[in-house]
C-alpha cells in the first residue's frame, strides 16, 4: 500500500514537473490573468487615463431666474455666465475657446425649450445641464403658482430609501457576493483548466504510447490517481499565481473587498465542495479522455461531457437573483452543478443546513461512483490504440 | 524463453496478464522472486512492451530518473545506471537530448535501457527486435545474452522465429490463445525437427531410384538438378550420408534441421510434413 502511494506521488510529481517546465503552461499561467484583467479592467483603466475633457459653455441669462450651479451634477461641464449682449455671445464664446453657448430667456420658461449651440459636432452628454435646467423650470413654474420658497423646497425634496437587514449578520452583502464570485468562479476555472489539462494528459500518454510502460510499474488506479492529484496541484498553482497577480490588480481596478473573502467562516466548506467537485469532474474527464484517440476524433457524446462544468453557469444568474428558490435548491442537489451552486449560495448566506448536508452526501457518493467507473474505463481505454471507443464498447468495459 | 506464435496468437495478451495490465478470464499467475513481493512485485520485472514509445518532449535523463523511480530506484542511481546502458548502446552523448530529437532506433534502445535499469529478476521483452536494423538487432541479441548469463530470467516474445532460435534455449509455442508446444529448444527440434537435405546432382535418375520407396526418406521434391529431401524423424545426417550410393555424383549438399517455423506449421496448423520447397529453398 505504502509502495503504491509512493509511486502514485511519483506520477503526481512527474505530471507537475513536466508541466511546470512546459513553456505553454508557464505562458498560460501568466497570460490568463493578464487577459482577464485586460478585458475586465481595460475599460475602467482607459476611463481613468482618458477622462473626458472639461467642456466650457457660455450662457446669457436674460431672466430673473438664478441657475443653481452648485446643486446639479454637471460633471466636466463648466458654465460661464456671459455679461454682454445677445449678439456678442457667439463671438466671445468662440474667442474664449468655449465649446458652445446658450441663451436663457423668458421663452424657455414659457415653452420649456432651449437651444444649446456647439461649435463642433459632439457626442458628449449634457445630461447634467438638462437636469439643472429642469430644476430651474420646475422651480419657476411652482413659484408662478404662488408657492412659497419653503413649500417648493419641501415639495421637491427627494425620497431616500435605506435597506437594513433584520438578520443578525456581521458580513455585508457586497462582501458576500465577492466571496461567491471568487470561490464559485475560482472553482469553475479550476474545473475548466485542470479538466482540459487532464484530458490532454491522458491523450498525450496514449499518443506517446507510454501507458503500458508505466502500467508495468504501477496499477491503472494508481496512475489515474497520480494524474488527478498532479493536475489538481497544477490547477492550485495556477489559481495561486492568478490570485497572487490578480488580487492587488483587481483591488486597484475594481475596488472590491477581495481579501475579506478569504476570511469567510465557511472557507472549510468551500474547500470540501471544491475538492469533491474537482475529483468528480477529474474522474469524468480522465475516464472519457482514455476512450479517445485524439481530440479531433471525439464523438458528440464525448464532447458533451466536456461541456458539463459549464452547467452551473447556465443557472448562476437565477441563483444569484433568487438564492433561496427552487432552481437554486435543485442546482444544489444535482451533483454536476452542486459544487459551484452550494459554494455560491453558502457565500451569499442563503442555504439551509439540511441542503448542504444532503448535497455533500450526494456529491460524495457520485464522486466515488464516477471514480470507480473511470478507473475501469481508464484501465482498458488507455491501452486501446488507433481508434476512439464507441459508447457500446465503454459499456462493455464497465460490465466486465 | 521465447514465446512464439503468429500474429494474433495471444502473445501480447499473455504478457499483459503476467504484468497485471489485463486480467485473465480464469487461472492465476504466481511469481517466485528472490526479492520483491507484495505490492512491490513489479520492481522485480522489467518490461519492454510491443507498443514503443516514450514521452517525446522529455529528456533522456528525466525519463531514466522517472521510470527508474517507478521501479524503486533513487534518482541518482537510476541516472548513473542509465548512463552505463547508454554507453553500451553508443548513446551517452544523447543523455540530455529530448526523445523527439532521437531516431526511432535510438529511442528504442533508450526504452530497453529503462526496463533493465533496476536489474530485474525477470525481463519480459515483447517483439524486441521489431523496428531495429540488422546491426542493432545483433547488439540487442548480445545484450540479451549477457543479461541471461548474469542470471536474469528473460521471456521474449516474437513472431520472428529465426531470431528467437538464436537467443532462446526454451520456447513456448502458442496459437489462438493456447499452448501448442513447450520445452527445451533442442528437445523440441529433436522431437519434431526432421533433417532436410538440399542436394544438387546431375545424376537425377540414380538419386530418384535411391529415394523411392526408401524407409529412411520421408518425402522428396525435384526442381531440375536441385533436390529437397526430408528425412524420417530418427534419421540423422551421418546415417543419410552413409546410405547414399557410393558412386552418386554430388555437386552440392547441405543438411539442416527444419526451422521452428516449419515445426510450428506442422504442429500448430496441422500442416503436412513435406519436402516442399520453401521460399528460402528457391
């Protein structure tokens, strides 16, 4: 037993070292977070670098109304009051390098219509100015109806809604969502990347015709276990590097309380579900991988298997919207979606204990069954050269 | 010991069952190793499978350490012993090369080295000569003989029976998954290996008269002045020469035992023992 374990870890070590020396793997490790950050954080970064320039607009106020420039969200828009005549405003604004001008006259308060002239065609938003003029117009009209200044202020005061949870909860929802995204997303990436690496590893072993040599020193189960553990470690290394690089950058770009997520009291539970989920999918991938000659020869049914880790993504939207709903419960009990859905719901704090226990039980049983079946398929499939196994052949292997 | 049989006889299946890679439908396989039992029994066996291959993007050095490690060797020991074998095969300069940089024959020699690194008690070689050029075949035969001399039990499977005859002293002949013959090569040849005489003479009429109805002659065939004569089982070369007519004019004569291939055809396939010309004769 000890000897078998020793050899299993030798396989693990070999898989890890081979990949760590592989340029593609190394490039992939560093490139993936860069790509994610590039696509996720680039708009934010560009926004910071390329802030909209300050725009200046001249205006001539021919009315008694006072524009409350301190109150409105004018953003980058600067309003410059012009003290001259209606005829001179265009030239003065142009000479001053302003972007445009408008004239506030009684006509505006009668018809609610105002024209802003710009010197160049523009796609810039003038929503702030629009809101400011809107306020002035409302103010003017209410005063026209004889309402006192105080009454107007009271009537136009906005409602404020504050949501306070009655549940005794020290963790804020924002932090919970971050935790759910980090651990649920992390496991998803682990399944996708390590799963495909495992598949390629099994295919490569067949392509290199190494299976028989290795199986003359270790059992098929030992080889399979070594590969699964090896690629789990590789996945963890990958995720570790991603977090190492990604956390400080994400903190800078997205301003999320990411580190807090790791101090979640449910962390051990996340680890259990992540481990079981990884083992279940790893067994599935390595088993199916051993039945294939190469990736091109994968049949439709074999290809479908590699889409299975994506299942939770299909229901993650509804689960986030209604984490206590029927779909969330079903997703937590169905073993192929359970690891990610349970982690997300636990992080969000909306999953009953009985569901966690039942889900863990179903997942454990499924993982054990998948591993035993995969070992049977792996033993025969890895020695099959020249063609991919048909579904009926795989069934026959399972029966024997 | 040579395991012989035509393609599809079950040689590789038998070996895979011995290696516990495939399970037998019935029966069991037991070893009697001096060292190694329990779950490290595989460390007493070296195995060169028929399907040749090594990790193409790994270096020879790493492969030696990895496969040696799986057989229970320390990394340094595996690499040092590997170097010794590479030196024997003239591949020491390729120690740090990747497998994909080696020729097929070179990679095959490296693979042979990996299965003898741990000095196994039993060495199983499945079609060890296939894919090798004649010079490399001779080198491989010599190393197999050397290992046997040092006490390694060697089980060698091949369908190239002439090569097996050169290195094996026991054979296990099989066909369609069953044993056909098993025993010492010489004993089998004595039992089944009649002598074949190839004789060239201009005096064909005289020879035909001598051969016809001769109880020591099993059968004979003529092709112009060339004769192929199969002696009866108990008749040896000396006896045949002694009974030849004294004044028969002979240009050439050779007497050899029939090959393992002929024995196989005779025993396994129910082929008639015949003096018919084989490809080699013509």
